[in-house]
């Protein structure tokens, strides 16, 4: 029997899933960014935490979660130019 603590289950909002599909980002990219971010900001006044990281293809992303880090609210591809 393992004595290692288990990470809480991670849920994705519909908005986060839509942004991930739109930006070709997978759950693993998001999980790694939350687990080992380059940096974080928060919690904000709205009880959000921003996790910043670089994924395997070199893009930088921001993952926004609730304060407990159990719900992914949105995912932003910081490498993508805005129209």
C-alpha cells in the first residue's frame, strides 16, 4: 500500500475545455503546469490562482484554477497573438 498523498481530482469547466480544444492543449499540459508551474499568482480577490508554465512544444500557457486547485476555470495560450 502506498503512503504517498494523492492529488485532489481535477475538474475542468466547460469554458476551460472549449479553450483547450480551441488552442490544441491537452489535459496533461494543464496538469503539468498546475503541478510544476514556472510561477503562480494569487489567490486573487476572486479566489483564483494563475499558474504560468511552458509546455513540451515550447508554448507558454496560463492555467487559472480555483483557490483549492481542483477546478480549471480557463486556459490561455500566451504564445498566441491576439487578432
